[in-house]
């Protein structure tokens, strides 16, 4: 069975929301579709007013540019099949949160345009190289980072991983759901 295309997903969303006009909606959730969305396409550009777009739990394999989404602040693409972060150039100036956990991403490339990014949920991907985290320094407002479940954490507790993350991304305030206080008492159980 072929996947659901984005236009059909938007139409289904409108029907489930009492005929709401997707072009005027601030929050659009196209998640867990059956059959799932497999490819993003330009029909998403009709969502001109959207601030929070959720495309989680589909079978999307590639991100695309979305030039008409000038108000987008939260983009949720978790639980898909994305291997590379791309296409954020047009939404980068407004995007504050990127939720991209449970994919196959192995690099932090593609986030440079996201100058207002405060939150990056990127757990359970394929980040294997600590040097990838240094690329996040290009996101000056990044304060909330979720990385647990990536190969860089293999063999380490969250507490053991914390100083290694901070070495590459020193300005974050929350790591893996825990507020960083600047105090490390050293007596805590691993």
C-alpha cells in the first residue's frame, strides 16, 4: 500500500478538525498516519500560519525546504527514518525547537541556519562522534539538549556523559531532561 501524501494528510487533518483551514492553523499535527507519510512535499507550504508542525511517527526519510513556513517555531519529526538534517535554511530564522529523536541521524550538520534554536531533542539517533556536538556552538541560544540513546553515550552513565557534552556545548542549561546547576557533587550514585 502506498504511503499517505502530504496533501491527503492535510485534508484528513482538516476533516478531523471540523473543516478547519490548515493554511490558517497555528498547530498542525500529521502524526501516526496509516498508511504513514513517506515523503515530504511542497504541499506543506500551504501551512503558512503554522507555528508547530508535527510529522512524528511516520516513515519520512528526508527533510525538505519549507520556504512558506515563516512562522514555524516547533518542528517535530521524531520516530521517522531521517538520516540527515537538511532543508532548514528558510525556517532557521524562526525555528526554536527541533524534535528529531528516534531517527538515523549521525551528524549535527544542517543546524547552522537555526539561529534561534533553544531546544534540540535528538535522542536515539546514530551520533557516534563527540566532535559532532561542537557543531552545535553555531546555535547560540541552544539551552535544552536531549542526546541519550546515541552511540556516543555507550558505556557511560548520563552523569559520566555530562562533562563530555559540556566540553563541546558549554552553554546548555538542560541535558537529557536534567537541569544543569553547575555543581557536580561527585558523591552521587552512577
